[in-house]
């Protein structure tokens, strides 16, 4: 039986618990939160042991298990460091760290201790992303040249945010969300897919800005819009856009020599992947008006029902890491991958309004295909 413990009993922790239910061979040993009321409500709802002190969590956590760091982003680095120092493998919610200095330090500490350090998001391990990876690598659409990825979420400050609660009653942390920013919160959903597909991003040209100065009185809010052009060592160029102002649009399109591969939803592990071949009709050049749905890859990841805007299994990353630990193999989302994802995301977030180009200093290879057979 594989085992995990949770640090942080807020909104996202419920999504992890619901997702962990799809892996009956993973046992949740307990959860810790610095707020006793949150911890009690969460643990009572899910029927797991409250662990009032971090030392209590370390006492029950097995060395071959994984600690899930689900705290707010500003605490990620401190909590992850404590877990690594105590000798445990760690899966962190995004971002891995709020600065590259901190991310590099955590990466080095994990390597020195022979520990795995992974970071959300893990939707790249889901059926849709793996089907996309298989299609591109098999030559569907021809050589990929250009990718458009959109992560616009609508005019969020006008949404009924106070009504958004998790399963155990935790409020959606809109203050944290606004201070961290939509780029650090959301860019990884497609950026992780692109890095899995093409490997290292060598250079980033980006702009980030605040287009909504008033966000429910939250001071110190991060940019709420960003757009970036990503140059991959493998050749393709991608444009990635994030905002909490533009109408909801989560499309991804891979433009190749022979046609376009499309995904309409980022936050649905079972979203269809479609292909439109390019054709000439009389004097016109066009993509086929009827898209062909590509067959999902075999052995798909476990699914969860839709919760709010998402139908994502948040436990795919921890489950894959546990599988890698048991087999003595590297995790697909560990180490270099997590560090590179963090660097590219921060480059976009911190670009500011003066467009510039930044050369990346980290690297990682493309991802090997995923299999959920154990």
C-alpha cells in the first residue's frame, strides 16, 4: 500500500482528496494545517487523522511515500524545504517556488538527499495530453511549426467568488489568487504539455501587465494578463496567453505542415483531441471543416467528475511519483522538469510591460509516454 500525507487543508486539498479516491492503492495517513479549525473541518469531512504539528506528520510519513505540499504559494518553499530536510519525497502545488533562487535551492537539496521533488500541474499525465503527445510524435499534422495556447478565464473579479467553496467548506482563496497572479496559477497547465512535447524552452519573449487595477480591494496584486512567445530548442514556436479579463478560452492548437491538432479544454482530462487536415478547394487553402477525433491512448488515467470549471484528477502527479519510487525510476514530473517549468513561468510572470527576451538557464528532455499499468 502506497501512502501520502497532506500539508494544507484549504480549497485545493479537497480536489486532491476527491482525486486520491480514484487510486485505491494509495492511503492518506493524515493532514496538517497551521489553522486548527481548517484542519479539523477537513479531516472530519474526509475521515482522516488530524496531525496538529509538522512533527506529528513526519512521525507517520513513510520514507517511500510522498508528502503533498498544498499550502498557499508563499509558503511552498519553506514547507518543501522542511520536508526535504526531514528526508521525505515532496509533491508541491504550483508554483514550486516564488523565485528561481529558492527553486534552485530546493532542487539541489532534493538531489543531494536522493529525493524526488515534483510540482503541479499534472494534467499532462491525463488522457487528453497523452493523446496529443502521441499524435504529434506519430506525425499527425506533419512537422509542428506553431502552437497557440490560450488560458483566459473570463472577467473573474465580477464572478461570485464568495460563493465558491470546496467540498469541506473551505472558501476559494481569491486574495492569494490575485496576489500570485493568473500566470503563476495557470500558465503551467499548457506550458507543462508543451515542455513534455518539445523539451527545453531556450528563450522567452513576454509581456505581463495589470489591466484590472481594482480586484475586490486586494492590494499588491500580480499582473492579471500575460502573453509570451516560447522558442523551443526542438524547433517549434508557441504563443501562450493568460488572463482573468478576456472571455473564457482554453483552446490549444498545434499547427503543422499538413494540418491542425486541436484541444478545446485545458481543465478536462478527457477532452477530445481533434485533427483538421489542410486541403485546397478550388483556389482556396483551408483546414477541413469536419475535424477527425483522434482515438485516446490506451490505458487511460483514472477520471474524476467535473467540479466547478474542472474535470481534472489532481492525484495523477503524486500517483506517478509513488509509482516511480516503487520501481526505483525517475519521476516524469520531478527534478529538472519541475525546475524548468518554474523558470519559464517566472520569466513570463515577471516580464513586465517592456517586452524583452530572456534566455533560459535550465533544461529538460521531452517526456516519455505515460502508462498507468502497475
